[in-house]
C-alpha cells in the first residue's frame, strides 16, 4: 500500500539559483537554507516518486494538465544558466491511474497538449535543490487549472487515493510563490492585499486549515497577485482526512514577492479533516435543491438528455405538459452545468420543430452530446448536471450597441451566412462590447467586417 510521506510548499524564484542570481541569491538566504533542509529531509525519506504541482508551464482554465511523457527534462537557459539541465523518468503507471480516477469523478485531467516533457521553472527550481541531495525518484508533474477551488482539492484527494492503491512511497511538492505585490519597488508594485494575503495564507498553512484556503475570496487573491494558491490547494487535497503537523521553515519577501517554505507531515487519520466528504454532501444537497426547484421546462430537458444517454432513445413529447409548451413554438437554448462550470449549451434562434416541448427535447440532447467544445456527457455525469432553459422572444434589429443591456438582452451578430448568438445575463459578461466580441468570435466574424446586430429577450427557466 502506497503513502504520501510528507508534503512541502516551496517558492520558485530563479534568482535563488547561484548560477542565475550571481550573488543576488544571498538576499534570500533564509529561503535557500530552508530549501537545503527540504532536500536533506527528502533524501532521508527516500521516496520512490515525487509529485509536483506548478502554476507555470502548460496551464488551462478548465483542464488539469499532467505531463505524460516518459522522460521529463528542462533547463534554466532562459534565465541565463543553460548549464542547469535536469532530466527525470516519469511514473507513467501512477499517472495513468490518476487520470483514470479523475475521469470517473468527472474532473477534466490528462495529457492533452503534450509539451514534449519539458519542465517549467516552477518545477525546475524545487527539483534543483532536491537533486543536490537525492535523485533516486520518478517524477509526476501537474499543472494547476482555473477550475473551482473545491474541484482542485477533490483532484488532490484523487492523487492521495491513487498513491494509496499503488505500492509507492511519495513526497508531494507544491510549487508556488505567495503575493507578488509586497513592495513598491518590486516587479509588480505594491497592493495592500499583498501582505494581507501572505499573512492569511501563512496562518492557514500553520493550522493546516485547507478549508480556509478554498474559501478565500478570489478577487482579493487577484489583487494580491498570488501565485501558488491553487497548487497548495491540490496539495491539501492530497493530505485530506489526516491530522497534519506543520512547520514553517522560512518566510521572506526580499524582492517584493512572498517566499514560503513549509513542511507538512501526515500524522494519522482524522475524520474531522475530511473535507472531501463535506463537499460531496454539500454538492448532493445543492443538486437535490435544484431538482426540487425544476419546472416543466427544465424537467423535460433533463428527462430528454438522461433517456438519450442511458438508452440511446429520443423521448416522445409527454402529454402532461402545460399547453404553452405544446401549442407554442419558439427558439430555445438548453444549458448544462457541472460543478458550476458550463458542460454544454446548444439551441435554436428560431423554431425548427412544431412546439417548444419538441425544441427542448432536441436541444437538450444536442447540448449534452453535440456541443463541439465538450465531449459527450457520460452516464456517470448525469447526477451532477444542472439545467437551464431559455425560451427566446422574437429578435429585433438595433443600430447601435447602446441599445443593448447585458442583463436584459441577448445579441445576434450576422455577416452574410455567418451568425453568432450570446444569451443575456451570463456570468462574467458585464458590457455590450464583451457580448458583441464573444458573439463575433462564435460566428467566425472578424471585428473589422460589416455585420448587423439584433437583440432579443428570453424567458429563463
């Protein structure tokens, strides 16, 4: 049975490498000394595999990239030190197990966009210090992603489970700086949130309070210019359900960037630290509440997609629906979300069937199985999906973006045979200019082309 023996939080400033810093590394001597302790500890632990998360390299908004190449290598040539050249074998068997487990939980992770096994500096800096003392390990390199923080924590827990099902002894290294905005003369300037972020994160790590990390305000974190939060949260998930002994080995910010080196040691199971069960119960309650709140429009969309995915059949229009769904026709969009993230959205601007009910059935199936941005919905995902149905009112031409209101109106852009649509009142869309830009992109229309505008209202269910 495998185990994660210990975890570390470490920074990754290239300047602390003597071949890069050329004397300036002495300004971060506390960090370097702490790194030396980490390297010596790992040598004593003698893990067979090191699992390393980094906020650099190939990073996606909605997909956790795991470097799947058999050989992982990198150099600090871009920082003026080509002589620093490291190469490692990857643990492909354990990587495959992690990816398979992520798929069963519906967490998007894998090796898409392979980068030829190249290691970024977020990985190379920690590995430089480790290999000064110990090198008899295989490596798993994982990027952060813009997924919800709870999802990253759950992914970390899957790493824990994958290791426990192997015969490997592992060490987890979470690479990441803290705030980049600690000093006016720093590379990113000063923000009052910077020191506050570092203090709050340091307290959370000292207490091994990973829930505090997950619930940190994301706008506050952005203003603080944080770097490693998501990396640390994945690490937290890998330690889920354990009592944790923590030791802050160093903290300093000599160049206007916060550097923390921390040691986290699992010390027996503790059910009070099981955040995974907490979030799974929370998610289940939210889904149950959403199901209870469904009206006939949303229930029909869910029934249509679930029947198609499970049985491969298109349902007939039920006869118990309200007359407005059976006798009226309109364009309809069906949107699917999973864990708060879009999972599919397809629809029709004008009706192509004889009723709103038929339109919902067709577009629900399309949203789950034909949206080109996503793989088709699998059976195991159905219990996690939430649905919304937008019934479109008749579009009307407008002569200017000033006639738009992002909360009230959707927009249709048309240029020749190309046409794009964006629904109203979407998360993150705050201006008509954003609306139009996204609609143009969806239609494949360049901003300099001539195009016409229409606006429309929806009834959202």
